[in-house]
C-alpha cells in the first residue's frame, strides 16, 4: 500500500524569464509535448513572460492554479504543502491558495532570511523569501489536524562509556546569571567532596550560611573538612560568578538522591561537576568514529528561519565535483530537510512539482540516513534544454532533468558511503520515467484501400516502433495500479521471460510465443511465492490463436486466478 503524500515544494518564481509559457494552460499531453519539444515545429512554442505584457501576473497564475488544484487532490488527508516564493507573486499566490485549500487551512507564511547582504535592488535589499504553508484539512475525524507544525531541534551529544553504561554529559550544575551567587542563594553553597580513585561523592555543608549572605571571602565563609581530605577526598566548590562566591543549582537533598547522575570532569584544582543522562546502547550511533546520541526536542516552528541561499549553490557544486554554475539558485539543502522533518512521519512520500536540481530528493535521502526513516520522493521536472555555451551544457548536461538525476545519483552514493551504521541497507535507489503516449498503438483504418493489407500486417505487433519491452512493462505496472517503486524480478519460465512484480502479486509475460508450458510454469511459481493477490498480464499477440489463449487461461484459472485477473494487452 502506498504511503501518504505529505509535502510538495517550490514552484518557479515569476521573474519573467525563467519558465516556459504557453497560452494553453491545460495540463494535457499535447501541451506537455509542446513545452518539451516533443511535437513538431508547428506545435512548439517558447515564450518568456515579459513584465511589459498586460498578462504578466495572469500568465503565471494560469500556470500555477491547475497545479495547486492537482496538488490538493494528491495530498493525503493530513498532508501539508510548502510553497517557496518571492515577493513578485506572494500576495497573489496567497489568494489563490486560500481559494484552493481554504483560508482556514493556511498555517502561515514562514520567512526565509537568505543571509544575503548583496545589494541587488535599487531601494531596499531583498534579504528574504516566503514559504507559504497550507494543510489539506483542518478537521479530520473530529480532531484538529496540524494546528501547528513541530520542528525537531536536534543536537548530537558525545557519548561516554563507563561501568557498563552509556551516557552523555549535560551542563555543570551551576549558573552564571545574577541569581547564581552564594549571596543570593546561601543554602546552595555546600561543598562536594570527591574521591578521585573510588569516585565517591559527599555533599557537605561546611560553611557559615549567615556569612554567605554577605561575604565573598572563601577563607572566611568555608571551613574545609580535614577529616575527609585526609581520606583522599578533594573539596569542590561552585565556581565564582563575576567575582562573587558561586552556588549550585541542585539542592543538597537532590544531589544526595541523584549522585548516580553526577559526573566529575577536569583535574585537581579545576574539577567541574556535571549532571549526566544515561542512554540505551541501541540509541548510540557512530559518527565519524565517535559515539554520539541524537537528542531531539520538539517545538513549534519559528516563523523566521535563517538559511543562506549561497549554501545551496555551494552544496550543489560540491556534489557535482565543483561544477559551479550549472544550476542557478538551488534551494538550501538544510532548509528543505527542515521542512521535510517538520511533520513527524518517517514513511511519507515527498513530491516536488518543480524539482530543479533535485534538492528535495537529496534532503529526503540525507534525513533518512540520519533518523532511520523510510521516506520516498517523487521529483517532477520539465526537461528544459540547457542553452549552448552555458556552464551546464559545457559540463555535459543537455537539460535540467539530467542535472537532477546526476545529483541524486552522486548524493545518494555519498550519503551511503558516509553512513557507516546503515550503509549496506540504506536505500538510495531511484527510477527515472518520462511522460509520453501509450506504448501500444491503436489500429486506424487506412484511407486508401490499397494500404489495407499492409496495415493489417503491421498490426501483428501492437507495440509502437522504437518502444522497448521495458517501456510497456512499466506502463502495465502503472495501469494495473501497482506502485512504480515495487521490486520487479525477471524469471525464466519454460524458456520464456516473465516479469514478477511486487513479490508475485503481478506476473507479466510479453513474449512472442506464450505456450501452456509457460502458464504451468507461472502456476508453479505462484505456488512458491504465495502472494495475497495475483494478477497476470500477457501480450495479446503472443498467442498462436484464440485456442492457445483459452488453454493458458484455463491453466491459470485452475491455479485459482480469477477471470478478471487475467488481462491481455
């Protein structure tokens, strides 16, 4: 069963020259072919959206509106969409999103501080961009869905191992604030006597509490317990705060009851008293040869986030072996990863309608490696051509899609290599598809009767010229309602190739000659795999005649295959 679709990112900004426009904004295949150069010259129209056009904003909104409607239809019931936009269309886009998703589902804009000091405008520097955030439904099953987004504040703690237990250190049990003086808190000035060899701890009130209210002379206030010192104990007192005697944040009874949580660091004359937190061995990870613990705290997302735009270019250039400039203004990787992680669902599908250099795919793989998630991504991008002479073209990329594919491939391998704990099991694979017409050709009666015989001869093979068996395979998988990411195996059955999809839920045989022996082999394979559901698709022209098709059907029917589950194409 497919995972719920949660998040969608990044439409193109209306800068006037960075998107392919056409007067017909219907999302049909013919329009797609015109936009991608797959149609003939008469059907291929490329224009820029000039600011001098009277339809400058209208053209962009006509492009984005049907995509937002589709986005809402694809979102799961508790899904959420993030839309990155600058101030050219932010106001208009908010109104459109209010119409599509409902203003009650507007979670609110997030402001990205681009940390860009470049004076790129005449009047006011544009140092920020907007991320509009909408959910699909405010109410589901009578409960509020996503009233606020949660962010994970992640910190990695170095883990120590001692006496068979793993733990990380917290701050010292002191404070540096105005209220952290012994004058202000005279009951928290006890001395911690520490035995370096036995690790024993003894909190002792060895000072004059009344003097502690006014004096900051340690020799006057404290009287060291020489009896403990003679036994090897070392007195540790709270460090001074701005020249005054300091105090602890733990009261003495709390210290005594939680001595196991106290850990001493440093050396004689410079000891520090820390609290520590024990962790399970299963939660300890290896990061660059160091034991670490991933500490996660949840809090509502801030409305202003600091993510540099320059970092997006730096990361992309690094992934693509310093091929700087092949893609302009890629998104900040950490920012996209932050958005993916906002909703705590480690098995969702993340869809990016305008994937560009595929920063979103990179972020999903990186996050999965970090938290053990099983998120999947779908990247969608028109194959806009890289112009001759550009850095992208000189680097060997013909279109934007090739840049994204190369990044996913390289980033995935890099993540897998650096993930020492899960490297062998981490899934960074992906499949690439393009939108096109069906691989099956429809028979059209010839206009000239003299061509009838040749047309009938051509109909013997119903696969379009130039299309491969793999092309048809994936079309069948898609039309049968199976996930394109399901595993597909190739098995040899009675000397015939059979594709086994989703561990046996779907058998596909596209051979030119399908015999009863092939059917019997598929039946035997079905018994071995024992899937919960079973469907079989065969190539219609692969049967010698109708009788052969009936024989195959009956053999499979005897194995338990329903008539409706046997399909020919």
